[in-house]
């Protein structure tokens, strides 16, 4: 939604979309930490534990990177640095975030649904 909004020149909508995305990313990380704290197995609990913590931890690191990227883009957006003609950074962070989303869908399916 942020890219769609800035392509139309709507900075307020872009900033709102980035804010919502940032909040959802932080909530995801908090829920992942909660999940880790309630699991009955650890990284040393065999192959599944090792894979689970490695894959979800690596993904969590990428989500954290996305949260940092979105934060930077949001700060720049609030400073009015993007327009309908100049918004490549918004598109780049959006592509990265969508990649992280797709990876999570695959991980969630393999780790939680098919296990």
C-alpha cells in the first residue's frame, strides 16, 4: 500500500501504510520471542529443534532487518523526502518485505503445518 500511495503522490497514506507495516513487523518479532519461550524443546533437542531454531531465527533476523529498513523509510517519508517521481527506496524496501513474507509462508507451512 505504501508504494501504491506514493505513486499517486499521497505521502500521508504512504506514511500510514509504513507505520502499520512497522507495527506488524514488531508484533511478529514479539510473538516469535513468545513462541520461543513457550516451546518444550530447544536448539539441542535433535534435528527438528536445530532446524526449527535455525530457520526461524534466521528468518527473524531478516524480519528485524526489514523493520530497520521500514523505520528508515518511514523517517524519510515523514521528512517529505519521497514523491510520486522519486520513491525508489520505498519500492526497494517493499520488495524486500514481500520476499520476507513469502519466505515466512513457506517456513510456516513446513515447520508448523507439515511437521
